[in-house]
């Protein structure tokens, strides 16, 4: 299911430059929700492929001097959506847009943020450079895989967190004896932040080893989960291999119920089949990546439209964005 957000914000009519929201083809449903929250319509774009696969873009209204917010998740097909975004940016730049802010509900290539072995590319940095060169003046990103990716950009980056949306749902679950579980050591800070918002709930850590990309071996659980409701917290679920193995280990260690939260539902390859066969009762995700949650009864999809819409309104009006999370 997709939780619907109330429409509250209306764009001011005086004292500021005109605001317009545009959407690429990656996630137009989310962009429409954001525009509805802001009390406006999506800007008009023409995006069509040529017969050889090249992408044609035309902005079908004037954006001269306009504060433009361009929404595009660089999710699968990653390369097509990224290339489309770059072409859109070039079009807005050549159309004399006043300011171009790219809203990235999901930032593809974020996991390639360092050299883990010799002769590897740091593709997250390359994508940051491409977006800047193409014409982006500002970036709004939701739950980057690694916060240091903000430093890859030489332009302003507003880093948003989906945790308020996820936590609202978690609080509604009929369980009290909760332990927050990080699927690896790198996610401890995220789990601790969730635990703090849930009355300082205890945390546990799953010790895992990754032998290659999308392949992980779960070793042990650090912390007490016996007789408790375990809530696994991560930034994304891709093939769900790590998530499911972790859930099976938590079940072996005596957890009485297992839930999982993630901002981004990548869900590639065998992910759905793995989730259906796993001891996970619910996987709670957002709509940062388009996905038909009806295809898996265990998935609960929450909307981040209100969060993104409020951030856009605050940026447009030169108000604090960080207050959203205080």
C-alpha cells in the first residue's frame, strides 16, 4: 500500500520567483504527489526516444528566470534514467532557468563511493561531476548510501532522511518489546538514530562478510534479540540476500517477530521470491523508487511526497530544511 499524504502547502504568489516542478520518466507518480502537495501542476516536458535509443527532450513552457525543481530517481534502468536527467539539465540550462535544483529520491551508483580494490572507478563522484557540469545548481537527495557523497558535489546538497516517515509507521505496530538491528557494522549509526526515536530501544548488530557484490555471508548476532521484536534498519534492499539471511539468523537467536525498514526498494533479481519465503513479517519501504507493492503482500510502501514537497517549499522560500528533522 502507498500511504497518502495530506495536501497542506501552497506556493506563495508574491515576493519570490516563480516555482515549477518537473519530472523525468523514472518516477512520475511521486512527482505528481509532490506537485499536489505544493498546490501546483507538474511542468510540461516532452521526452521521447528516437528509433536508435537516443533520448529527445523539449521543455514545453517558458522557464526563463524560474526556480525549477527537476525530480528524477536514477533507479533501474539506471543508465537510461541518468542520461535522461543529464539531457533534461542541459535543456533547462539552455532555456535560461533561474535556478535548477535536482531532486534525487534515489541516487544510483551511490554504492560505488570508494576504491575497495585496485583499478576501480569511484562512480558516485563521476555522477556528481556529470550532474554539476550538465547544469544542476543544487541537489536534494534522500538517504544517500554514504553521507560523504555530499562532499563529491561542488554545489549545495540538501540531504533528507526518510526516517520520520518510516518511524511513524513503526510506532503504529502493535509491539512494545523492540530491538533495532543493524544488518552490518556500517549501519550502526542509522540503527542507533532509529532506536533513539523509539524511546532509546536497544540495538543489535549482525556480523556479516561480503565475498563479492550482492553476495554476503551472515556470521553472528551481537546483542540480545531473544523474545523481542526485531526491526532491521537499512538504507536500501537490493537482492534481499543479506536481509533474508539476517532475518533467518535473528529467528534462530529467538526473535519472536521480525520486521525490516529501508528507504529504497531496489528489489532486483530474486528479491521478491526471497522475501516471500523469509521469516520477515513486513518490509517497510518508501516510494523513492516506483514499485507495485501489490506484487508482494509483505511489502508496505509509504509516500515521501510530503517530505520532499516541504523541502522544496523551504528551499524556494529560503527557509531552514534541517528543521524538518529536529
